């Protein structure tokens, strides 16, 4: 397979993630869409790294995976607390927050 196929796959995954972020009202689905976007970037980095014969892109992809894992851990913790307090993880309930 050529690099173009990998980059097209990466672009399609990223577009799916962006559409998911724009259209979702559920916070959990918003996190999933963000993960799809991060994985699309990982595919792109790994493909370009392989094409150039350099490990830099694969190292960036590894760090993105580590950051995504920490983001999911913190985000899901906050999501559980929000669900216990409000009974819903709908984005419309976030408008009731007062500071």
C-alpha cells in the first residue's frame, strides 16, 4: 500500500471525528469522537514516519497515545462525578453550571 492510502484513511477518520464532535450532545460520545481524531493523527504520523524511514513520527504517535490515555482517565472520572450529581451526561445540562 502506498502512503496515499494511509493518509486518505487518516483524513477520513479525522473527518468522522470532527463530525462526531460537532453533532454529539452526549459527553461520552464527545470523548469517543476526540479519540477517533487522535487515532487519525497517529495513523498519519506512523505512515509518514514509515515513508521517510524515520522513527520520529512513531514516537510522536506513542506520546499521543499516552496523552489520550490520561485524558480518558481524567475525563471519565469527571463524567462519573457529573452523572452522579445531575443524573445525565447530556451537554445541555452543562448550561446549568453557575460559577
